[in-house]
């Protein structure tokens, strides 16, 4: 009878152990899917951070220098690679890794640290899934634009980090092109040009050449004997390079240059036969001459109906009306919303034509200067006011009267 409680306690402990093992397995599948040989030791969930303690469970590791398998443990250390966020919380991964001794006497490495495939890499500060996520964001949005949504997703990085991750990606393997487009690009417009090569079928750039010499293009095409069609513009160096590098390829002009050359040829043809087109144009009846507008009795260059002239006349009439009613200039300034200087000009002018600025500007200033210079050359010294014919300006430079010169 006394042994039954002990059996119950043992069974309860076994059930607890099985439950903990099941929880750990679920955590491993949840936190590290598709990653083998990783054991989760503990998980601590906070309001903002999920702390995960894990370690590798393999018996040994392969030396990256010589490829020899080693099970001799030298020491161990902790790594804290950044990982993707989980349910809006930052994941702090504490990974214990081991340092092994290399048993190959020829290998220059004495010790090395184990790497977990799919999770870590040498000198990496981020896990592989975080690095691939940031690289995908960077490929779609580039540096600065990619760093902004990454911070919203809990992946705080700078634009320089995103660009470095993109630069670290291997170049995609491109199939051998069959139709190649050749054109020039400018690294400094008017100074330095290069050559861009595009796969016309996929519409993707293939390579960039540092110059636009025929020898560079010929060497590039000679390394790719599968090129069947070269689509280029009319530059002579591209023609020489395509002929020397790919003699078996057909050289054609691209669509833009076809339309451009066609438009130029059409324009030249029309210009050469423009006298033939004049015969086809029907004679248009002469339009009846419009009656000349009636002259303004005030003699102003701007007749009634001009916006600025009508506004000046209206302001002058309003100011003169208030002055005749006995208002002071300060009162008129407040009522009409004008400056004191403007009100003074309205009060001093008897007619609105005196306020027009065109009366103060000479219409033929250079003619007045030539007249003044001729008068001085003839020896005129008098104070006469001689202006050129038809000048009504008050600012026209007066010429000296051509009177007899007085000698002192």
C-alpha cells in the first residue's frame, strides 16, 4: 500500500518530462523551422523581447580550411545574432557554439568555430533568414526606402546596411543571350561614355563596358559565340566592333533609331519640295481691315479700357472726391487703404494723366542721346530744351542749344 504513492509520483514525473519534451520540440519547430541539429534550452517571453537560449547538437564540425571532420572541442562561446521578429516582439537569440581543434597537421588553421547551416555564417551578425529578408526588401525598395518599412517590421537597420547586404548577394546567372542590344551611356555627359549591353528578349541589362571603343565590344562579343542578332545605333565604332566580334550575327537598328531616321528623312524631303506644297494651298481671301480704335480725347497712350489706366483714374477720382468733401489726407489714407505718399500724389495731380508713368519714360531714349551728342560736337553750350521730334517725355535728356559758342 505504501508503494502506490511512489509509483504515482514517478508516473507524474514521467508525464511531466514527456510534456516538457513535447513543448521543446514544438518550440524548435516554431522558432527554427527547416533547421536541424539545434536544441532550444529555454525561452523567456517578455512584453517586448523574446529571449531564446539554444545550442548545436552535432557531434563535430567540418574545418572550413581543409574540410577535415573534427570532434575535439577546444572551448565554447556565446553568439548573439539578430533574428526576425516574432509576433511583433524582438527576438534575442543566445546561441552557444563550440570551437574545435583541427586534426590535420597540414591545415594552417588550428581551431575553428562551428557554423549552423541555415542559421549562422562566419562573422555574421544576423541570422540567414533575417539577412535574406533584409536583402529582399533592399532589392525591392533600395537603401533609404527599404530601411523605413524594415523598422516598422521590427528590423532596425540603416540604409547603408541594406545596401551592403545587396552588394553581398551573388550575381544572378544569366543565360547566354541570343539578341544583344548595344548602346552608349554617359558617366559624365560630354566627357566620358561607356557601352551598355542589353538582352533584348528579356529586356535586362547584361554588362557595362568602361568605354565605347570597337575593340572592347569585339572582345565581349567574341567570348559569346551564341549571339545571333546585334541591335545597335548608327555609330561607326559599334558597327566595327559588331563586325569584328560577331561576324555571324545580323546587325539591325533598334525601334527608336528607325523612327528617328524616318522622321529626319521625311523632314528633309518635305523641306526640299516645299515649293510644290505652296501650289496646293488655296488662296485665302484678304481679311477686311478692322476699323482703327477711336483716339482718346485725353491724349494718353493708354485709352480707356486698359486695366491699369482705369484703376488709376478710379483711385484719382475717389481721392479727389474725399479731398473736396473736406477730409484730411490721413483720413483718406485710412479709408482708401493707401500710403500717405500715394494720397499726396493724388492730391497734387489735377488730372489722372499726370499719374501715368508712361509720360515719364522716353520712347526713343537712344535717339535723344544721339541728338545730345551731335549738339555737343557742334559746340552748343546753351541751356535750351531740344528733344527729338514727337517726344513728349519729361525725362528725355535735353540737348544743348546750338547757339554761338562763348569763349572765355
